[in-house]
C-alpha cells in the first residue's frame, strides 16, 4: 500500500449523507435535551446549555491529494456517485440512516435524511445559522428533500447575514459554480475573502487552492498556499492536516521533504477524524518511511483507519500478513492501542 498520489475526486455524495446526518443527530440531542444538566436534572435559569456542533464539509467540497489542486471547488456530486476505493464512506450504513463518522455515539447513528431535514428546519426556524447552512446543504444535495439550489442560496444568505463565516464560503462556491444564481466570479471572490477574514476553515482551505492554482486572477504563491492550509488546520479542518502531510512527504508547494513534519500533520488530521490520514500514518510505519519499520504501530493505525471508515477491497489481505510478523502479545498491544486512541479522541467505538 502506498500514500495516495492519484488525481483527486470530489467527495462522493454518500459522504454528504454521513456528515449531514451526524450533524443533525448532534443538533437533535441539543434541541431535545437542552433543559437537562450533566446529572440529568432540569436546568435552571442562567445554567449553561450544551453547545451545538456545526455541520462538517459536505459533498461540494473537493478533496485534493498529492500534486493536485488544493481547495478546488466542484459542483455537488450527482445522486449516482458511489463511494470509491479509498474513500471514507459506508454506503450501507448511510442508506440505513446510520453514520460511520468518527465521534459518533450510539445515539447519533440513526438519523434518516427525512429526520435530519426536520431537525435542521426546526433549528433554522429558531435562527441557528449552523442549522441554516446544514439545511441548505440538504436542499443542494437532495437529501430528505428535492434538489433546490435557490432555497439553498437563500439559506446561505440568511446565515451569512447572521454572521456565520462558513455561510459566506458556501455563497462564494454557489457564485463560482452558478448554483441557484447567476455565476459571478467577482462575487465569488468577494464572499470567499470575507469568509477567510472571519477564519472559516473551509474558506481558508479554498484560499490555499486559489494561491496554488492562480484562481480568480490571483498570482500563484505556494508559500501563501501552505500558510492558508496551516490556518485551515488550526480551524480544525481534518483535510488540511492530511494535505499538509502529503505536502511535506512529497516535497510539494515549494516545501522541502520532511518526513517528521509529514507524520506530525497526518497525525493531526487523524486526531480530527480523517480516515485517510490514519491510513497514511499506518503506511509510514509499515514501509519504514523516515524511520524503522514498526508493524505494531502499522497495525494499530490500519485498524484505526478501518474503524473510521477507510475503504479497501479486502482489509484481511492487508492486515493478515502484518499480524503474521507479530506475536500474539504484540497484536493485542496494537489492538488495545487502537482502542485507547479511539477512547481518547472519541472516534468509533471499535477498531476490529
């Protein structure tokens, strides 16, 4: 197995289902449990309420890999798009309304698109901008409702007026692709800059692509592209962590090869739930890239990638030969290490 270097592909639509349903489940818990304190008693006036979790990037965010355009945008994936080899998705789980997303709990695994649409509609009616954005994504991708780009844009605009930075990013993308309104590169660039100034991780990620590729008539600036990737990662964008790992592993964007830095960034992406970053950490230990081969660590990280939903045609064909090189005690240590890591970072509950 190698680090991915092929041409990037937009997120499959199935990942939009996973991300949106996971966000819907969290918002549902907030809306239905906001009168409870941590010990289950009724909350009195002035007591803190649980904070909602914003929606994660959906199908319309492109996923770059080595040597490709970072932060490039693409139209929403079509309903026929299927999860591809190596993509972190679980079609069967999503079709059943279950998420395979790291951090999900048993309570957040069974939200159907129709339920998510109802939950986000309620949140939007209450003036919650993150709910407006997630509801807009459902309109845009036809999840729980027919595709309606015009309604999506209206919700993005309303959330942007409420000061939600990611809404400006999605507006920018809508203007760039001409979804629900007339394509307008100037307005796309204007909204993208505003979103980046407000530190939207998605906008910062897209800005990296702008200066890598010279989009919107800007001069190419590789150093600035790397800086935007780092800022996006600081905003907890897991894809930025994986991309930075590839930048330093392959010596891209004018950076020198630095395998230690690559491992650090892959791990940071993994800590944010990025399944491919987990796989890349495993490959480093499995192949001994910049360090001695460590099959115990490789097994641990492959198990984590598998648990997080990274797709391979045949996981046993990869894992069994590794286990043959390890003792029973070493295998147990790797499996326990994966479980401990999962518990620490609130990833999936099992890694077997």
